[in-house]
């Protein structure tokens, strides 16, 4: 059993200092902490993963998913406007060329008008076009893309328009 001490009868421990002491004469010693930032230029961005294989540009239209929170057709991996990384069997980036209508498991698939950033850590603004209703860029939205070295991050907007047939596509080719 541990002995009980009153404050007045505490044995001299820790050079007379204890929790709540006001007359403590111990100089604190600190050890410098060295931190190094990770090599990943995107370590500071929280993001979601888009990994549904039906996002791939070669996938046809079966379930007719969309990237909007307001619709029953919401893609299983969509979380609303946010930063995203494409990963998994569907692909790793948004294609830089027109994707045919009724692909990527939607009616109007989204493709990147422009190119991905080439400089490590660079963030660029680009436009995603949605190919539908006979117009390869009938609906479009602005996005941000960040080059993270071995992958890209995208700030994607929720596609809640008057119709629910818009979805961001993915491509397996990283070149």
C-alpha cells in the first residue's frame, strides 16, 4: 500500500518540486525536435479516393451514375465538392481528350480540356467538359489539379445540375 502524504509532509523529491508548487527551482531542459516534411508535395491536403472501376472511359453505361449529392444516381465513391485522387482499377487521372457519350457508367462523361500540370507541387486551374446531348462540351465546370509526383489531386465540384447525367471519368494511362 502506498503511503499518504499531506503537502506539508511530502518527502523532498524532484528537488522539492511537485505539481502545484510555486517555489520550484528546476531549470527546464529541452531537446530540440527536428522535423522533416515528407517528400510528397500533397501531404497537407485531405482528399477522398475515387476508385469505382466503372469510372473508366472504356466502361459503357449500365447504372447511369452521377457525381451529385442531390440525386438517386450518386456514384458510390462520390462525397461532394472536395479534393479527390483517382486510384484503383478505374484509372488514375482524368482523360485529356473527349470521352464518348454513354461511357464511364453515365450519360455525359467528364474529360479534361487541357493538360495536367508537369511541375512537382504545381496547382493549375482547368476546365472539365461533359460530353452529352450531342455536344462534346455542352456542360463544363472549373477544377483545380495538383501534381503530387506519382499522382494528381483534383478539386472537383458537385455536378448537381437540372439533370443528373454528369460524372468525372478516369483513364488508366498516366503518360
